[in-house]
């Protein structure tokens, strides 16, 4: 009985991200939830804060000081409600999830923090860090595109596989990667938040770099909406030389509409029983969709 329990524990410790999620889209918040759910309370240990270091693949370095102090005050009074997830390393432990709790615990004067130790691979560590940034951070279009590119290269995934892992449409991944081919001056405008994600996606479908830069400058100077630049980009001066042929009529009318909307919105769209479902992964993604359809709150 004891041997079986130990085998089960080792199996749980060794489960990677793919096995943890099976074929479900990966969500950063769900990583912690799933691990905590399957970990017995007696396996949550106290780790000295001095032995913890950041996920080496985590690009985020800055944290909201006010929010950290508020969390530290809460930890002083109530303790840490949710254990962090960590990985044993050569020297101490690396934080997989829960870095804010670690920093706040340090501010609160704590010496240890409750933790669950999991044996994730380096690829899993990198994917978790990128997932956190994609799903929790307010990334601009270029940063999102660069994150997709890194996941594709480092994990040797196809665009279809990446879309499935993130719960995105294949066309959204393709369209976002197209932003990386924009002229450097236009990419600088995106990084400076002068151009939105929707602006960038329309510009990335154009062919002539000179015309792309001209239209990007007009967007900034004239405060053009996405709908306005879509109309301008269809003009013969801006449109691609080799236009994509219109889709042939398909037997399944709903399927054709789903495909067109998925392409337009960059996310999964399902139409069934006179209802339409539009998927989004977080508030930032929802705001992006609302901007595309012209909703103003």
C-alpha cells in the first residue's frame, strides 16, 4: 500500500503540462488550480524564501508596488492562502507560479512560504512563463506576436498545434505572426502604443512597405478607426497585388459564416441552434473583440 502511494506521488510530480491538460486549451490560472486539486495537503511543504528564485524564463521584472504592499498586509494578518508551485533546482527552488506571493511574503517579513514541488521540464517552465504573460499581462500586438513566435520555435509546434493549446483560432495565430513582417518604423509605433492590435492586423495584410508606413502615419495623425483603415486598405493603391480569391460557396452555410467570423475576429466562433458563441480567454482579449466590432462603453 505504501509503495503504491509513493508510485502515485511520483507520477503526479512528474506530470508535464501536456498530460496535465490533455487536449484542453492551456490556461495559466488553471495550472495552479489543477496542481492544487490533485495534491494531498500533507504534501504541501514550507520552503524558506531565501531558497527561492524566479522562473528563469519569466520576462516580467516589475511588479505593482502598491498591490504588493496590500498583499503583504493581508499575508501579515491572514497568512498565505494558496501555496506557490515550485521546482527543485541545483540550488534551492525555482518558482513556477506565485512570484507575487513570494515577494509579498518577503515584504511581510515571513521566512517561509507554503509550496507544492513539481518536476516540470525547462520547456514547461518557459511555456508557463509565456502563458502568464499572454493571459495576464496587457501585451501590445507586437509583444503577443513575439510570444507566439517563441512558443512555435522553442517547442517545435505547428501553428495549428499552438492554436489548440491556447484555445485560439489558427487564423488568429497566423494573422498575429504577420505583424512581425511589418516595417520597423511601424513596429515601433505598435510598441509605443500609437497603433492598436486591430490597426496592426489590418496593416499586416498589405503588401507595399511604403504604403504601409504612409497609412500608419495617417492613423496616428488623423486618429483613424479600424473600419476606416480597412476601407482605405482595400483601395487599389494599398491592396495586395495578388488578392486572395473569395471563398467558394460551401454546403454548410453556418460553417462558411463561422470561418469568415473566425478570420475577422481572430478567435473561435461557433453557430448552432440560432445561437452564436465567440470565445475569448481574458478581459484583454474581450476588449480586443469589442474594439473590432465597434462597441464603445
